[in-house]
């Protein structure tokens, strides 16, 4: 919501009914958006196979390193590891704007990026590494957006999201995956390619009509645009295609259907002028593993 002086907003008695409705609805949507990163595990479904594959990949890498370094002393190996970590961390945290939150985010993500970039150096076609880097940069970029206010900070956040898209593209160039395509489209949505992302997600949902994750994302895109009719339709389709709640989409969709039904009636009472005057646009917010990893 656009910042306004307190005197312009006024106290409860001075606030119009329409304004109060929008503020209440906006609060609900923002609360949902802020909660969405923590909902990622719900969408992960049965991710054991992907976790095991990643663990095996890490084990294979470790075994190779151990074989190559078998003649080294423990102290030499430790020193080498610390040196590599420091070098990569410096690269990842370089160019961060003078913003404490953005600096903290860079430090938090540096080790993860370092780990998977190292695997790509050993094998440029390592799908697990490409996927993890795409997801890490998407989560990172999304989080950075919330703390970006200057042009420099916004450009930095977008650069992180663009890196996410690049890694997803590299994955898809090696292996087709609806789940990865869905995540790539989500990253593009956060970059502001709103209609393009809606169209792309709708295309996947219609072509893969029994794929609940695409319908769930499409529902979210419509909900963030206050297109409740299409949002409800997409969520209903998501619930129907995940009848046994295998992905966790059915319960998620039903919660959003209930939420929309609770506040869409209030929105219908507002005039276009009241809606436009509020500038109440919800932030995008569905990063993370929005996929059943068995499908990747």
C-alpha cells in the first residue's frame, strides 16, 4: 500500500468503509504472502527420493575428494576447505548494497551457493546442483525484494532472481521437468513479468490438466491480481487433481478458497476508484520448492 501521512489516513472514525475493507483484505493477503515461504514443505510432498539423490550426490563427491586427497594430511585438507569457502563467500557477497538485511541474506546463502557451485565445476550437468542453485537464488531474491527500496537494491534483488532463472534454464536444457518449469515461471513473476507468467502458467496447467502444482500456482497468480473468479476456478482444479492430497495442494487450495470467499464479497462493494486509490497490491511470495520432487 502506498505510504501516506497519518493525517491523510485518519483515525478509525475518519476512515471510509471502503478504505477499511481494503485495509482488512490487504492485511489478509499480505499475511498469506508472508506465510507462503514457510508453506514450501507442504508442496514438497514426498521429497525423500530427491533428498536421497542429493545425499548420494554429496556422498559421491565426498568419496571422490577423499580418494584424490588420500595423500594429504588432515590439516592440509582442512586448510584447503577453509580457503575455498572463504574465496567463494567473498564472491557471493561482493556487490551487496549497503543494507544490513541484504548483507545478512548474502552471508546466509553464501555457503549453500558455494557448495553447489563447486559441484558444477566438477560436473556442469549436475542436475541436483542446478536445481538447488535455482531454488536458492529464487528464495534469496524473493527475500531481498522485501528489503529493497532504492533503485540499487531493487536491481540487486532482480539480479538474484535472474540468476535463478538462468539455473532453471540450464536444468531444463538438459532435462524436461514440469516442476522446474513451474518454479522458473514463478521466479519470472517475482521479476515483474506478471502477465507473461500468468499466460505461461496457464499454458502448463491446461496442457498438463492433471498437474495440481501448476493449477495451485495459477490460482495464486490470479489471487494476487484480485481476479477471484479465475483464482477460485484454478484452486478448485488444483484440489480436484490432488484428490488424495499427495502434494498437499488440496488442503492448500481449500484454505485459499475459504479465504477468498470470506473477503471477495467485501471487495465487490468497492468502486474502481476506491480500489485504484488504495494501491493495495500484494507482494509476490511463493518461492521455495513448489514441487513434488519425484517429478523433477
